[in-house]
C-alpha cells in the first residue's frame, strides 16, 4: 500500500480519513505507512505466537509496538523502523525462517468490507489504547498474563478472514480485558505511590528554573523528582499528568509545585517561548514549533525528529541542565484555566469516593443529590467541544459531576460549589482511572440493590484517540447503556455497526447541553 490512510482519531480529515501528504495530527505520510508496516509486523508476531509461548522480550515488543502507533505518540520514522525490526526479531525467535511471510498487509483492512473493517478497527484501536495502560503497569513491574495473551489473540483476529458474528464477541472481549488491564494499572500506581487523596493544585508558576512534564507516566515523573532533589529546579505537571499531585509519595516532593497550562491541544500556543524544558512521557505530542523546539525532550515510546530522546537509562540530566540554563520566570507567573480559574482539584478516585460512600448513598436516598454525571474523556481541537463546558455549567445544583482524563480541562477550573457536604465537581484522575468510575458505579449499584443502568447516573463521553476507544469498549462489555458520545462519532464506525451499537447499547450522539440534560433528567 503506497498511499496513506488513517482514521483512528476524532480529528481525521472530513470525518472520513487522512489520505494526503500528512495527517491532521501532523504525522507525515511516510511515518503513517511505516506505522502500518509496524502493525502488520505485530500481526505477524501474533501469528507466530499461535501454539507457542512468547517470552518477556516478545511481550514487551508487542506492547511497545502497539503503543507506538497511538495518535500523537511517535512522529519519528526512524524510531518506528527500529521498533518494527525489534518485532521482527521476536517473530524470528518464535518461528525461525518465517521472514516476513506471517506479516499482514494493512491495505487489506483499510480497503475491505466496511462492516468487517469497522469491527476489526474497534479491536485494533482498542488494543492500541490498552497497550498504553499495559506499558505503564509494566514499567512498575506489574504484568497480567491474560492481558498480554489477548494482545496476540486480538491482533491475530484482525489479520484473519472472519464474519461479523465472529468479530462482535471479540470486540466486547477487548473491552473486558481492558477493564482488567486498567485494574492492573490502578493497583500498580496505588501500591507504588499511595492512594490518591483530594488535592488542590495551583496553576501559577513560581519564579526560577522549572521543568514541565507531560503525558501519563507516573514512573517517569517519580524518577525526575528524585533527580531534581536539591537542584533548585521545580517541576510542573501538564495535561494528563495533573492527577500525579494526588498521590502521597509524589506530592511529598516539595519541588512538585503545580500544573502548567491546559489540555494537550493548546501546547503549541502555551509552550511558545516557554523559559523551561518540556518532557513528553507519552501522548499527546503535537508537531513542535520553532518557538520551543530547542527545549522539547521525549522518553519511552515517544519520539519526534530532531528532539533529544532520553533512553531507557532514564538519566534526565540534559533536561535538568536545560532548565537551569533557561532560568524560568524572573517573578511568579500567573496562569489560569480556560474559564479563568487559578487552581484545580484532583484526587477523587475510588479510594476516596468509597470512603465516603455512606454519605453519597444517604444524599441520594434523601434527595439531596438528584443525579450523578460522569463527564470525561479526551479533549481535542475540533469545534464543538465547548458543549462539555456548557453541559457541566448547566448541571443542576443538586447533582455531582465526576470527571477524568484531559476532557476535564474544559471545566475543571470552574467552582461548582458543594452539595450535601461533597464537592460538586470531582476529578477522578487520568483516562485509565475510568476504572475508578466503574468501581464507584458498581459499589453504588450494590448499595441500592440495582444494576448500574438503574442508578441516577449518566455518562457523557468525549473521545479523541484509541484509549477512549478501549474505555468505551470496557463500558459496553459491562453492559452499560445510554452513553452520550461526542463531539463527533468515530469515522471508522460503519452505518451498520453504529446502528448495532445504538440498538444494543443505546449509544446516543451528543446534541445540545440543554436538550441532553432535559432528556437525562426526565428519565
């Protein structure tokens, strides 16, 4: 296949697919083709593993290879080539002499039957999203054999000739296994850094040298905090790293000062002429502008041409030296959220919410809390996402809004006040902390002796990339219905598959905040 085709994220061109010299995300055609080649090689590895037992290095190559193909992770063609060769080396170990004969031509998928392509893409993109969670758990030493095995089995299914009746159960199994993967990462993070507690995080930047850390990898942040001890360099989170402030072991470091900026899609503006380096640990990295090109560092599977990459030894000395050289702001620098707020809160994971479960249950039973909304997911640059700000602003004062992932930046600096002695707005954490939301919903259902779908709970999701896909599949695997999804529907969903999801799970495209709230609260 010589032409680029990519429609895995929400911003894909024309809601149909990116096919030109580069994608809307900035990924060049050659890099896109190499990522297809990498995916085909991963399917070859999955085929080689059939009837055999892959070793730890193969499992690692599988997870890292899939993570490399997630939107806004890797723009470096050479890095993608190296990843592909590592996968092929593992295939050769499992099936000596097979060469590239087991590999899959992704052109067959992109040009195939639209319904089959749609179902296979739900599996493939779900696996890509799940690989990020498996990667983060793995660096902390947490591995689940069932999760690892499903990467092979799921990818092998993508490369096979199969009908809709065979693929539909595999779509839901991807969601089921992802739930187990998110539980694994939740355990890894809490056992490594403690159970998150509600924490107020300032948005202003103190004077002096500092480093901005973006992405999701708490282990990278921990290592950087260790290496900046006593160096006179402060550290600020960015984007999905914000929830790190709630973990006791991480917030114990005095140089972890606050959060810089808003959601990922604003980085090209917010990082312009920033007097500090930025370390990208995972997505979402955007094409780097000249105004801050000399201060961007990558690590893990993240890569961008010309940027300094911190390898597996995790020696962040170049980042620290850059911070000292740039010097930071000469005086305290005021920053706000998109609604003008000067601080945000985080840390309302299942550990905290379940500790006050009696209070929540009592408030619902007494009528003090009429409804709970889960409004979360990915943020993005396309028009229409102000829906989520307006929706949250218009939620009734006798309701609670739970949120997670970077979509919260649309409203997380709003002061919604309290209800029944509880904050009305509670940030549960990163996208993988959807596990917290599921845990809380399940506990509430048990307390009320009903199913999750019978609770006064509504889920309003914003999606952008593949991690949102695997989270949606997990919710569907749990049988959760009446999910509102936006700002647009995935381009890879064929009309027939979309109709199935609407009929089976009552997925509803978002409309207007007023209209959707009216429908929700009338039920």
